[in-house]
């Protein structure tokens, strides 16, 4: 049976082309490809204690179907926490629990997009989100990102041009804090400029804040949701990077009518009450902040190991970002480095990175790569970047041929 002839348009886009055969992994390959949280950061005994608490004190509701919007106790916890820390006034009804931020992204697309609608995204961006948006066949406009995040002047220009064409974009998808993949963080003035433009054009802003709790240096900045006074921001959060990605637990917070619409399209009978209770039992009672402090120390050491190794082994071939938080360093190859040769040398030397093309929708990014430092211990990070430095040296054209 040729099942593909049964597929919906959406499924056809999602299935796409089959992956080309994967090259067999080398035994000693060090991968800096994926932004995986390190499960060793979560104590087994804490999780066991939380599980026991759930099964003794919340057994009936944890093991039963729950509301579509998600466990009210966890929504109350999140609302209280966000309100306290950021001066928000969210009601629990303004929060929807989701199967990770990924599900929030998918729900936003299905709730808001018709084929042909225009959306604005950063370039580079988290392509996982853009792939989800693309199932709804929007016209996607890419906006540049620099060392301070989304270039808001470019947003201004794009919005003016679209207004001239009589087009109102459905939303802007942005990661103002520790952007994936650049690690860039938008300063306060840019956040304010962005929100001013959103107000002027009545533009909905989807703020993806997957890494916001993982700041290693500098002062906290208010989120776009915290700065917004006009109901123009919906913020996505997740337990993936601070507790466990395997829990598949996140949330969307924003204007109540929009959260109700997102909830209406949630077709999984609600995010797992069991996992929601578990996260609450684990995080509640003041345990979350000390955990986050440990987590920041843990990942800061890895970030520092990556930056020190880049200084030591890669200077002269590549420029890189110095992220204040999150999981990623973004590298731009100097002109002398041949990207294809680099790939081959890196494969042979046993280091893997995310090629920049994976972060642009358009055919760009060849001169960039993303390194994730979250999943590899500091010694291995240094070893990986030493290999990368060697690969860069091999891939740099000899001076006389430049
Ligand atoms: C920016 C960003 N948003 C969302 C996600 C998805 O997170 P979740 O595991 O909560 O679905 C990721 C995962 O890497 C991410 O980097």
C-alpha cells in the first residue's frame, strides 16, 4: 500500500524527504550537536521522594484524566512564581500546560495560521519551531540577529514594508534571552523597541524562553511578557532544560482569550497529571531555586570550558559569541576556512557540531556552526574543541592561496 497517497497536505510537508543514510558514528566521536540537558543534574533521591509524595498524597488525581488546560495546582505554582519574580499579574487561567514548549509552538501554529499567512522569525533561529510553523504553510520572513539578539530596526523596516503591502503578520517568533543558536540576549532598550513596534502594528509576539532560568553572568532582564502592557505577548516555558526533557512538560502563558483558544486545540486530553504532580512535588516547597543555582554553576563551568578552549585552540580561524546563559556558542568561520573541508576534517578527527544551515530557513548559514556545551563534561569539551581547532587549521587555506 502506498500510504503517502492518503496523507494530508500537512503530513506531506511534515514527512518531507527521507533522510539520507546516516554515516556510522565513530567510537570516540564527541558530539556538541544537540542542546541536551544533562540528566545527572537531577538527583534520583529527590525524584524518588517526589514520586512517593505523588503516589501517597495525590494518587487519585495523578492517576486520573485531568483538565485540558492542565493541573490547576501546577498552573497556580507557575503563576505565583512568575508573578513574584517578574512583577506579573498572571492568573492560573492564563497558563496552559503543554507537552514541552514544542507542543506550545505547534498549538500556536494550528491556532493562528492559515496557508499564506505571514510570520516573522529570527535568522538564525530554532529551526524546530519554524518546521512546526511550516506545516501550516505560512510565508516566513527572516529577520537578522546580531550579538544583541533580533535587530529591531530590521523588524521596523519589515513591518513598515508589510503594512505598505496591506499585510498584517500573524506573529513574530523570538528568543530574546540566550537565543538558540547564537546565545545572544536582547538588552532592555531593544526589548522596549520591539514592544513599541508590536504596539504600533498590533503584532502578536511569541516569546520562547526555554533557557531563561540558565543565566551564568550579568543581571536578570525583564521578559517581553513582563514588559508588555497591551496583551501582545505569549510566552513559552519548559521544564526540559531545568528538570528533565523526558518529562515533556512546558507551558504557554499569555492573554486569557488566546490561552483559551490554544487549549481548545489541545487534543491530548490534557498534559499528563502524573508528570505535572511530579514536577510540582519536585519543585515545590522552595526546592526549585537552590536547584537552579546548582544548575547554573554546573552549566557555567561547561560554558567557561568551551570559551577557554575556543580561546586556546581556535583563535585565528573563527569568531564566536560569548553567551551569558543557555546552552550554545555560535561560531562564524573566517574567510580562510573552507566549510566543506572543515566538515571532513572534523568527521575524521572525531568532533561533531551543528552546521549553521540547520538554523536558517533560507539557503544560508554555511559559514556558521553551533556548539552545544550542555551535555559533555568540561574535559571532553576541551578535547572536542582541541579537535575542532585542528580541523580548522587543516581547513584553512594556505596563505599563498588566499
Ligand atoms: C528555543 C527552544 N524552544 C523550545 C525547545 C523545545 O523544548 P521542549 O523540550 O520543552 O519541547 C527547545 C529545545 O531545544 C529550544 O531550544
